[in-house]
């Protein structure tokens, strides 16, 4: 065993169990002993539980504060997107490097295509569109994040 130079450099921990039950129905103690000074600390289960509960409450409060800040930020950024049946909208084209879309490459390819007519609302956040025959290979239902209101000239 190495020679110790500082107190609390090496400790021994043990649980003393099988004690008579207290009024709170606890029957054990956590013992922490410093090997250098031979000083011992006796920690009851009540202290352990109280410390753990205090830490849990503190963590929950911090999580709630962080969550409310994030919700406030997200709510500020999110737009309420609802479209009426028969309304004209444009569809966002996902950018891909090196892919030629609509006879144009890169920066010159259109970001949105359309306008298309809304046929029906599918669920809470998706819409079925009336697409032209040249887009017959594309699915007809799109998420609201891919759609934008069309403002004609």
C-alpha cells in the first residue's frame, strides 16, 4: 500500500446494515473513512435521499427553464401554415449538388416550382397537390414545410 501524503487521498466506503429501524423505517448507514486521518463520516439514508431529491428538483427546474427558452425560440421561428382547398401554392425543390433540374444546374436551378392547386388536406401537416403530367413520378402528398403560398403577379 502506498504512503499517503494528503487527507482524503484514499477513502474506504461501506454500508452498515441490519440496524434497528428508525421512525422513518431506515435501517442502514453509509460510512466513509479517510485512510490517512482515520476520520469517519456517517451518512444516513435520509441525507442521501434528501440530497438526491434536491439534485433531481434542481435538474428538473433547469431542464424546464431550458425547454421553455427553446420553445419560445422555436415558436418565434415557426409560421402557421394552413392552405385552403383550391388555393395555389409553390413546392420547394430540394437542392442536390451536381443534379440538373429543369435544364439548369446549381445556383440557376429553381428553388420552388409551381404553382399547383391544393386538392385536399391529408392529416394535420400534409397536403395533396394537383401535379402536371410531367411530374407523374413524384408523390402527390407533401409536408407543409415544403410548401409556400403563391403570390401571382
